[in-house]
């Protein structure tokens, strides 16, 4: 079974969303045979990736950074998306952090990078805004020699 993990921004500008969605669909459709998708189900890229992977028939492994992770969702729709996707997961991995911290997010991101065959990054190419951010997880995966596919619409800036 091929394992594809995701890292990416929580906010995807509307000008990039269609491009990102199509890029994720194309990437997942290009793999033959059984797929396992690894995601922390954060708002934005993580949930979009998980939805598309499930549409394609992939198994979903959810990587939960901390015991209070649900409390970090400020948006009711994002929390509902997290809960809906979590219920569809075939496997759940919990990091041993009681609170959501940058260390917890880094641990979840590196677990995904360590465990996947390919990492897809919904990433604008800019430095991470905090420890455990997308750029840091991409650098970690590349240091491991993992293939990384970056999906972003050129010329679109993130807020």
C-alpha cells in the first residue's frame, strides 16, 4: 500500500483553492493500487487532502497532535470537518502531548513525514511561521530523502 502524507497551510486563498484541489486530485489519481492518506486534519490543506483521498477510496490515518486538539479549532465548520473526517479514519495515531503546542505540531508533522512514501505539501514556498510549520516539515522530509510534491498556484500570496 502506498502511503501519502500531507503538510500544508490552514488558509488557502480563494485564488489558489481550485488549483490546489485539482493538483491534489491529479496526484492521488496518478497512483495505482491501494492508498493510505496520512493527515492531522487541520483546517485547510489537511482536510482538503483527506476529503479527496477518501473520494478516491484511500484509507485515512489521522495523526492527532495533542489531547486538546479539538479545542484549537476556532471555526465551527473546520471543527465539524475534523470530526466528520476523523469518524471516517481507518486508523488514529495520537502524539503524547496533552496541549497543542508547536512541539506537538512538529511531532505530528515529522511522524507523517517519517511514515509516508511521499509527502504532498500545499505550500507557498515561504519560511514557516512557527515551529512545526509547513516549510519546516518539508525540509525535514527532504532531509530524509522522501519525495515531496509541492502544490501551490504561482503568484498567489497567503494572508
